[in-house]
C-alpha cells in the first residue's frame, strides 16, 4: 500500500511493507519518480501442515510517478515498524530566468527589477549598428 502527500514544499511518500527487513529494501529516486523494490521472504513452513495464505512473498517493485519534480539528492528516508516514509523536497526552478551571455565569458543571471519598476527598453543606435549604405548596383536597386 502506498500513500502520497503533495505538501507545499515537499512530497511525502509512505509505503507499508510489513514483514520486510530494512536490508531487503532498495530505494531509487529521480526527480520524476520513486522506485521501491525488495524481497519479502516466505516463512519456513512445517511440511505436515497445509497453509492457506493471502500474503505475498518474494521480490516486489513499485514505481510511483511524482506529481512534481523533486530534489532527489536531498531526499530523506525513515523505516520503522514496517512503514517506509520518504520526504522529498520539491525542486524550485526559476522559470524563464534571463541570462546575459557575452562572448568569451560564462553566462550570468540577470537581476530582475520588480514588475512595477520595469521600463520600456531603451534603444541606442551607434555608428556600428546603423545599416550600411548600399555599395553595388544590385544593393542600390534593392534599397530603392
């Protein structure tokens, strides 16, 4: 059984794994999904007794697709009394963060002013940015 809680700043996952030892559990986390796999060994049975059971034994694996991206390197796990609890911090991305790119340098984030402080961009034309005068007869014809 699995329980997922999508909290404000984290995703919490609870797996109920009765009869499974902590050393038999493998947890793999990506930013999009969590996979929990392991082994629940069958108990030794007396050959003279017939046992009817609905318990499942053996290998198991369950992959849960997460509703949001998480920071998998900061995940925390706790296993107690057959309950595996995972706490996964949500990934906070700066959407459409502008970068200033200059040739020969690394890119650097551009600080954004508050929306109320933003002004229309100023356009400054310099001698180098003005269109070149047509020099050939073909360029003069197209420019006309």
